[in-house]
């Protein structure tokens, strides 16, 4: 296989193992270029995936060294770090607020359920019968006020 053909994951993995490259970085390389159809920026076709992988690994190594140096040297954090921390804090607050809303809603539902159960347990047979009669009266009143019901009572039977 030439280096200009699209590699498989096992070929990329083997190449990285032989050269002692980081396999996590190799996975991100493979996923990135697979997702982009093994083309470079602006749609240029890849010529040599091994050279591309070496360049990728060099950039990953430089990035890791930059972060390690920054952490060791105690450089002041950047404005980006401050913005990221502030955004993380806002997101945490929002999650906590949503969880609080959900917890209060759950408590309210449980309290309503307990109240209804208590009300139902305290009803006597007379209360139940009275509620049924009220319901029947309301239904009769609704039927009486319903224009469709009036139309049905005003219909005349067809003479044939």
C-alpha cells in the first residue's frame, strides 16, 4: 500500500506503535481525517498520510509541552481561562437551579398526592353521593345549554 492511499485504523495504529507515538493522538488523527474524507483544508487531496500523521504528532507534542510548561512555570492564566471558568460556573449554577426546580416539583406532586389520598380517605359515603349528584346536575345543565342538544330536540320526524 502506498502512503497516498487511505489507511485503515490498524495501519495507523501499527505505524504509531512502531514509532512510539501516542495512540490517543493517533485515534484523534484517524477520526478527524476519516470525518473529513481524508482531505486537507480547502479540499486538497492527501498525498502522504504518514507525513500528515508525523505533523499531527508534532503538533500534539508541542501542545502538551506548552501546557506542561505553563503549569510548571506558574504563568498567569489567560482571559480565555477566566471566561471558561466563568462559563463553567454559570452552567453549574443553572444545573443546580434546574435540579432544585425538579426537586420542588417532585415534592409538590408528592404533597398533592398525599393530600388527595387523605381527602379521599376522609370522604363519607354521603359526601361521595353528594358529589355524584352535583356532577349529574352539572352534566344535565351542560346538555341543556348545548345548542346541539337543542337542535336535536327541535328536529321533526321525517314523514314518509
